[in-house]
C-alpha cells in the first residue's frame, strides 16, 4: 500500500466518522426539539373553558389540525367578537376564539366567519346559525342568580336570541317566603347555540349563567341505559305485560 | 487583499469599496427595494384593519386578494395535511397559486422579499458585523431540514399542527396585524440568538420554513449569476453580506473546476445583496439555463 493510498483511507475513515457524528448529532437535536414541541403541542390542546370557538368549529382536536390561523374569520366578524389567540393566551396560539362575557357572538344570519374560513376548520355545512353549537350555557351558580333568589331579573332569558326555546323560565316554589314562585332560568341543550348573549348580559358582578364547552356541561347516560317510559311509548305498550304479579298483602280483616 | 478581515472593527468596512466605486444608490438599491416590498406586503395586510381598505385580507398563512383570489402558504397547508386535514378547495387553489409563484421566482425569494423575520435577522447580522461579534457555537446548516421533517412528522403522530404553535414567521406577521402580546419576546430571542450566539443562525440553520422554500425553489429558473467572476478582486464583501455564504463559492471560484457561474444552490435567497455590494459588478440576476450554455466549451 502506498503512503498516499493509506492517507486516502484515513481520510475516508475520518469522513465516515464525521458523517456518523453529524447524523447522530442531527438525530439527537431533532429528538430533543421533537419531544419539546410534542409536549408543548399536547399542552396547547387544553384550553381555558371560557374561550369559545367560533360557530361551526370542528371538534377541538380536529380544529387544531385544520385551522391555518389566518384570521379571515376574525376580520369578517362584524361585531369584533372573534380574536386570534396570542402566545400566552390560554388558547392554542393563533387560533380564533371569543370570551362571551366580553363580546358574545351575535349569531349573524349569513354567518360571515364560516363563509370566510378557507380551511374548513369552520364547517361550511353550517348554513343556519341556530344549528351552531359553540358551547352550552349553564346556570352555573344558583346561589347568586337573582331569579333563583325569588326576584324577577329575567335578563338572560330576555336577551336570548332563541327566547323560550334555548332558555325558558321554570316555576318553582319559593321556599323562603313559602307563598311566592321563583322563575328559574333553564337552558335547553337542543336549542342553545352557546352564543353567550346571556352570559354577557347577566347583571351580577360575576355572571351566574356561563357558556362552557358542551362536553364540560353535559352529562351522558350509559350507552346501555334505556328510559322505560320512552321504550314503552315506542313499543306502544308496557314492555313487560303481566310479568310480575305481586301478591296483595292486606291486614287480614280488611276488605 | 485577502488578509483583510471579514468583520468590522478592522480598517475595512463591508460595502465601503462599492460605495466608493458605485455610490450609495447602486450599493443599496436592491436592499431598499426589498425593504419596500417587505413593508408593502405588511402594509397591504394592515390597510384593512387600520383603514378599512381590504386589498389583502388575512395574513401570510392564508389570505384573500380583493376578496376573491385565495392565497395559502404551502408549508402551513402541508402541516395541516400531515395532521390529517385534506383541506377545502379554496385553500387548495390558494396553495397552488403560491407554490407556482415561488417555483418560478425562486423558493427562498419568500425569505428575502416577503418574510417578516428577515428584517429582524438582517438587523442582527448587520449589528453583529459592526460590533465584530463572531459565532459562539457551530450548528450544521442541515439542521433545518431535520426540523422541517419534524414539523411534518409531529402533526402526523399527534394530529396537531405543532410548528404553527410557535412558528415565529407566522407569529410575527399575524401578531403585527392581530396583536403580538408576549410574542415580541420570541422575536427578541431570535434577534439575540443571531446577534450573540450564531450569526445567520435562525434563517441559515434552523428555520424549517426557509428549508421548505429551498425545496420548492430547487429547480427555479430565476438565479443569481457570477457572470463577471473574472473581475473578482477577493474583497470578500459578498461573503460577508450573504445570508448563505456557502452558496457563492462554487459559482464564484469554480471556474477552474468547470463549475458554471450560476448560483445553483436552492439555499440562495435571491436577495441580491451580493449584486449590490460588489464594487466590480461580478453578479447579476440571470436564469439557470445560462449555466449550461456557458459551460459549453
Ligand atoms: S356568527 Fe357573526 S357574530 Fe358570531 S362569530 Fe360569526 S361573524 Fe361573529
Ligand atoms: S378562518 Fe378558519 S382557518 Fe382562518 S383562523 Fe378562522 S377558523 Fe382558522
Ligand atoms: S429562513 Fe425562515 S425566517 Fe428566515 S427569511 Fe426564510 S422563512 Fe423567514
């Protein structure tokens, strides 16, 4: 082997070593950055419940994969309801949201925010704003709500764009006075769009009625639960006709 | 001549020779033009929210020209695609328009003519040269391609468009239009990193957006060409101002090795700083085909 060849060999070895260290370095930095970013991404998924997505928004996880953060929805909202999240807001950076207590959604008939969205993060299939489900209003504090206390405030009920459908006033006995009625604001999830007009309007210092993400507000029956009275109606008759015959127990001498 | 130092603090100030030979305007015209373009892009977007004139709506990731033509950033689109969201027609059309545009004018023209981070890192580079601050660490310029891969793999694994949570490019542009909040800290961090840790660190080593546009512009026809390379007097000013100095050498010094005068590397940002800064006008804009022609014996 000539000296030159040996030299070349050496050089090649060094190159290979260089290449390997470079690749290892690249992989390691990539791994580190990846783990960091991944964790931050997970973190970003959990957002503050008071931050409400615009109408027609896909479920949160899909929304985060679809939204381009372009702000077209924000710029087309005539009421300046929507804003884009900034770095330290409790919402994924750059995505649109609103805080109902500050500026609620006015439920525009032509839904300009949805029309503007280029990505489909706000679903175009939403063509009737009454079908929007941005969240669900909940009478979250019965201890301070004036109506529950027996007064006739009624403000949330009055401002509701779907009055008598999304919010009704249910009469309960006022047990404090014993002679009066309380008109309890009651939200119905099959009509409430989560626009937040009620929360904005609540006269208390801190609203007693609040819009929260639907998943947070709603309970759900076990999948196997059947409601007897509904089943009965469906079947047109009792589902267990004459199944159980209980013996009549009477005091012996009674009729 | 080659004993001259690249950094200031020594007798030689980068650009001095060009100013003496060609005057200020000829030495800075492309830089000024670039700043004008960068500001106009931003200004057009700002005109809506500020003055109610909606020529451009949205921001760099997706927008509408005159409320009709959609534009979408192909890099951001790719991330949402990898996250499992195929997208709407509007967005696809917008993406195609932007992609074709950069395919033609050079992918990284985005970096030097449009990107809002560019003035920030340029400023850091300029100040660093003035103060004679060198690099403190060395990172491979390939790192950005690894990060690019990461920004596509992570959405595929987690379903979240992770990079857009932190991407300083979209953050800055969006922030200027919609409000920055704490975002300024991130921008300041990039400035300081480029100034004190690694000159040309962000754009030249880390930014996956730049890496993506390099790929887009791999075969772009519009290129910078060292047509007049025989006149080079080794002042090294072009290397000092170039955000990707490694791309210059083959075209400028490769004559003996039979390398053509066109800067073929897709990392070239088409900023044209080398064209201006050269006192003997070695560089000009040209087309990549010129290379083959001039390579004929
Ligand atoms: S429906 Fe109207 S008010 Fe509500 S978020 Fe959309 S644009 Fe704004
Ligand atoms: S318009 Fe659509 S993609 Fe753009 S920020 Fe709003 S929801 Fe996201
Ligand atoms: S490398 Fe990135 S930050 Fe730098 S100019 Fe290009 S896109 Fe902008």
